[in-house]
């Protein structure tokens, strides 16, 4: 009896120790320019950390940078306040995380969308070209004219990586497919310019495209609206956006930024957080295409079969999707 | 700019009125902060501590101040010739490109003391080149400088983006940024500089460019008020026809003034690219060009006023960032609103309080006068 009591007491102590250890973490997140409600990347991270906060009751510190000098400043400030882990959002924060992580080797950092090679940094990147390839396959098969469009946000290598994967997918499915590609702009305002997105979409429809993939943050809203007005198809990005214009949203290319942010906090809490490079592609379910009630009538069995074939090929390695950022060129575009 | 009335002594015009305007702006900001349920006194404390609380915070404040001095001077110089240079943002951006190209080309071959003067020249030349085209169009073709300089901002954004994405990007990297400069092309930070004298401070973006900024202030003061060219510029600003009639080549004057304005804006590149980031990147100007307009307005286009106004805006930038860090309900937008209120009261509404103050002042002077008369009598 006594022994049993002791064991019980010990296990209770162990449990409380574990619980208090779990509550020990002081997570922090530094959003990048655009802010946490950018309908896209930052918001994905925000959703992830909010989910964590709701589930566990653990509050997190946050900061939205508004100029480039603030990135390092904000991350260092989080570190000074003893935050751990610290999540940095977006490739632009890579250099800042690298500097601060060297100064605070005992604090765990997670950088999303960039690679920082340090023993206390977890780098989460996505193979957007693989996910874009799949929606490219779907776009080309849904297109009657064999002409598909791509509308990017700000003209940066990351978005060209989307465009390049998409073009390859379209040409993989339909060899003669034509791909039109436009970028909304060259400044960060290109992420939130729905009217320009709508204009670009209309001009691509005029050229004969009938499916458009928008990887443009808030600008995409205008593209989806234009597609609905013209009775053509659009493809969403980052999160599942099929519900935005049900019936004309062919699908969405999802990117698990919310999951990455959630896992960074959760992993730190559970002690499963690991540094190093985490490249999340199709095989890791980091990117995918969305199928739900809103678009199931638009996706035929032939399309499903073809996209499955492409997916299996990419996962097994028999199809290699060219990554624009590897050599800054795209043979398919 | 001429003052609307000569009734007030200078110290009230440049000292008391701006101060009252700032207090009004803070008062309205305080009400807004109260409305969202936070303590305004606490907020002011955080702003002041965040800007001046320790050497690290002061470093950030003065780093922003340096930028604003450059862009404020740029706007002020053009203003003396009644030219409204809205293109400081683009000129600073292209100035930074000039610095970056020079540093990337030479940092492997020559030491810092050769790169520094060349980089200063490059930033100035690139900034001036970016101001030259709108200036030429204004002087010889009559296109309005406000419109053309705004447009040139957008061209600068596009050009920088193209160059960074396609030419300067470090291969295999996601972010459109150039490689880091070698040590020979890095402006010593203030931490290193005071380290030479055995003083230790924390590392912040503050670097020796601030001395270039102060030197520029001295130069602008001498140039505008103590040279023939400065006289010509001011004369042109007061009355274009008179300047023309007295034999000044007004077209060359417009181009020359705008180019000088561009040079000063371009120096932001030295502070940000050579002194802070040590690589060419997007968006490093971060609104300093536009803030320069408010700084020049508030500083009454005088270098001393510009230094003070720059310090105020540096405080708002740095203290504002700390504010949104410490009180999460006060977000970045809120801080921008406070900055906007300061600009509104000190810039657009600069003369709103003037009649009242004038009346009070004349009343005081008059009562003093009668008091004197009584004692005399």
C-alpha cells in the first residue's frame, strides 16, 4: 500500500513537473511586413499560433515589423525578454535570425521560408514548385482552350518558383498547353491590390486563358472575382480558398505555414522541436491541392487520376520538378 | 518660406508654435489611446524610454534621425527654390544602389579609406541623376516637378526590383538581396568607433554616417545663406520673375537645385546600405523620403530646425516601435496614426494656432507696455 502510494505520489510529481515544464515556454513570433492580417503568408502563421494559444492557453509575444531595420531589433528584443522558441516569418528575416541566433545559442529559433544553418535554428521551407505542379496539371486539364494563366504578387524569385512549377505541371498534363504569366507589381503593395489583380485576370481571359492560378496574397481576391464574373476558373493559394467563390474556384494550392508555426510552438512545448532543415513537399504533406465540397463537382475522375499519377511520380522521384530558385531560370516558361 | 506676418519674434515662430503643435498632436493621440483602453501616460513613458532609455535604443533613434536629416535637407534645399521635391524616396533608393554597386565592385580590391569617399560620391551622383530628369523636364519642358518626382519614385522601385531580382541577387538565395559587402566596404558602426576610444556601447545600426549628416547640415546652411548660389536660389524661391529679370539663368538654377536635393537624399544610401545593412536590398529607405517632407516643413527649412525635427521623428519611429512591442493592443497602425497626427499638426495645420498665439502675445506686450508707461508717468 505504501509503495503504491509512493509510486502515485512520484507519478503525480512527475506529472506536475511535466506540466509545469510544458508551461515554461514563452513563445514569440515576429511577423514580417504586410502584417498578420495579410490574407496570406503572415496570416497563415497567425492562424497557426492562435490555434496553439487556444489549445494550450499559453500566450505568445508578437511583433509586426514595419521597416527592414526592425527585423533584427524585434527578434533580439524577443530573445532579451527570454522568449523561446522564437518564430520568424518569411525569408526576409533569415539574416536577422542568423545574427541573433548566434548571440543567443540557448534559445530555439524557427524560420519559415528560409534556411539558416545554425544548431539552434529550425528552418522550414516548402517545395512550392511541387504543389504548383499539381495545380498546373489540374488547370491544363480543366482548360478548354489549352491556355492557362498565372498571376503572381510581387515579382520575387519565390513567386517565379510558383509560376515555374505551375507551367511545368500544365505542360506535363497537356503538352501543347500555353501559359501566360503576369506579376502584379514590384513593390510589397502588389500583395494587396485586388483591382489590379482583376485587370490582369481580365486581360488573360481576353487572350484566351480560362483557368488562372493566383499566387498573390490579397491581390488574388480580385482575380477570383474576375473569374466568377467571366464564368472562368481560378485557383487559390496558401490556404484553402475554395470557399471564396464556390463554383468557379477550381482548387487551391495549400501551403502548410500554419502547421509549421503550430508545430514550432507545440514541438518546443513537448520537447520534440528539432533544429535543421525541414523541406516540406508533397511527400511531407507540406504542400497540396485542396479538394472539398466547394469544388468536387469541377474535378473529374480523369483529372484526379492524372494528378495522382503526377503526385506519385514526384514523391517517388520519377518526375523531377525544376525549382526556379535553384538556377534562376525556368525552361517551361 | 516667408512667414505670413511679422508680428511675432523669431523665437516664438520657430520655438513656441511648433512646440504647441506637437503638444496638441500628443494630446489628440492620447485621447485615441484612451479610447482603445490603454493608459496614455504609460504610452508616453514607453516612447521616451524606448527612444532614449539606453545606448541601444538611442542608437536606433539616432540611426533613423540620420536618414531624416538627409531627406529633410533634400526637401528643404528644393523648397528654398519653391520646388516641391516629393521624390526623396526614389532618390534615396537609387543613391543606395550607387553605393551598393560601388561597394560590390571594389570591396575586394581597395581598402575602406578609398571606398568611403568614392561611395559618398556614388550615392550623391546616383541620387542627383534620379533628380536630374524631373528637374530637366520642369526647367525646359514645364512638366510639374511634383508629378514627375512622384512618378520617378515608382520607376525607382521597379528598377531596384528588376536589378535585385535579376542581376544582384546572391545565387541560390530566396531573398532578392546582394551578397554581403566585405569588411573594407562597411562603414564603422558607432560601437566600433567609440571602441577606439575605449568606450563600450551596444551594437546598433548607428554608424559614422551621422557625422556626414551633420556636415551636410553645415554645408546647406553655408550654401543657402552665405553663397551667391544660395542667394540666387532663395531669390528664385521668393519671386521667379525677379530672379529672371536680375539675370539669373533660372533653368539651370532649377536643375542645379534639384540635383543638390538629389545628392542629399542619395546620402541615405550611405547610412543604410554601407552603414547598416551592408548589402543591397529592397525597401531599405522605408518611407524616410516622405518623412523628409514633414521634417523640412517642421524644421522651417533651416538645418537647425531639421536636426530637431529629425530627432523628433527618430524618437517617434524608434519609440513607436517599442510602444507596439510593449503594448500589443497598440499596433503598428496606431503608431502610424500618432506619427500622422504629428505631421498633421506640425505641417498642414502649422499656422492654425498662430493667430491665437499672436493675439495672446500682443496682449502681453501691450499690457507690459502700459505697465511701463504707468511707472514712467
